[in-house]
C-alpha cells in the first residue's frame, strides 16, 4: 500500500477523532440543563455554555471536561463529583456553589466569584484562580498542587489550613510548598 495513503488515513482518523471529542456532549443534555436546570451524570464535555443563567443548577457527577462557561451565572449550583478538567469558568458567578469532590484540574477560574463555595475534597491541580473572589470558600482536603492564586481576593490562611499546597502560587506571588 502507498505510504502517502496510509499517512493520510492516519491523519484523517486523528482529525475525525478530534471532531468527535470536541463535540462529545449530547445536545439533549444541554437542552435538559437549560430547561430543567438539572443534568446529573450527563456528558457536557466541550459544551459551549458561555453566559448562561442557571443559578441552582444540579450538575452532580456531570462531565464538563473542556466546557466553555465563561461569564455564566451558576450561583448555588451543585457540581458535587463533577469533572471540570480544563473547563473555562473565567468570570463565572459561582457564589455558594458546591464543588465537593469535583475535579477542576487545569480549569480556568480566573476572575470567578466563588464567595462561600464548597471545595471540600476538590482536585484543583494546575487550576487558574488568578484574581478570583475567594471569601469564605472551604478548601478542606482540596488539592491545590500547582494552583495559581495570584491576586486572589479575600483569601486567608485559615481557609487553606487543611488544603494540600505544593508549588502553589499564593495571592502575593510567592510559592507555598508546605504540603509537598
């Protein structure tokens, strides 16, 4: 077989897989979320949900990997056990949201308002929390390894007392390795 055809075939398969992954969410799940404000255990990976207004939404154990939620209002939402890996949550209102046991690895939460959010047991490895509002956020048992908290507002030492800090950039720019 001609090697150019094999190479083209491999490239086409990779391209087709990329398209499938980029649109992995199920439109019926998006419809359910926007109509009923609930989507438990559903696949919303890669979904474009920027600027949605869904306070109190129930997204427990949902897959939101790579979802785009920039500018959304999800105050009081329940993300318990959800996967938000590489999700864009920049500028999102997440007041009193529940992220217990959620995976927010490499998520962008810059400028997010997280007042009173519960991050108990959450995985925040490599998460961008630059300039986020973090007053009264509970980080008990949370993994903030390589998390960027530069410029984060209203964060005190008591909130981080029971969190894992390793190569964590603190609000003032210094690195904290106390949990390595």
